C-alpha cells in the first residue's frame, strides 16, 4: 500500500492580516453610512412632526371665532409622545380682512437657552381671514 501525502494549502499570516484590514475598512465605512442614515431619518421625522403641529395650529387659528388678534403667543404641546414648543406671531396685513401668522415649532430642550426661533425645526407662515 502506497501512502500519498497531500499538501494542504493554508492562509499565511500576512494574508489573514490583509483580509482583516480590508474587512475593518469596509465595516467602518458601513457603520458610518448607517449612522448617517439613522441621523437623517430622525431629522426627517422631527421635521414631519413639526410640520403637522404647525399645520394643526394654523387650522385651529383659521377656525377660531372671533379671529385671534395680533400679537405673540408661546406654549408647549405634547404630540407623538414628545414635548414641543410652539410660538406664534400674528401680524396685520395691508388687507384688513387678513392676518399673517408665523409659527415656529421646536422640540422641547430644557438644556438649551437658545430662543425658539434659533432652535426651530420648522417655520411656517400662513394667512387667516378675520372673522367677527
């Protein structure tokens, strides 16, 4: 009986290190892209929620009887399980039957001393008719 010796080919240490370096580079790039994607999704969600809050407030002002007077008002709102700050400024226009409304919506941030105008996720300007 003749025994044949087969030689097994294995990876060298250098090949394994090169493969690990390539894997680490690719993994770092994928993690960076994933983190950026998560941040963008969170920002888009924040802007969408702020838009709904502003739209709802503008509709409430349009339906209010009598129409709200000019001035500035700031309040806190809970929406979608989060706390938000809402500031509205109502100004007169050249048409006495219309008022301009500017709404700033920002997530509630107890740590920040910045004004709502500086932190606003969304600023919406609309018009309401004056009703008596």
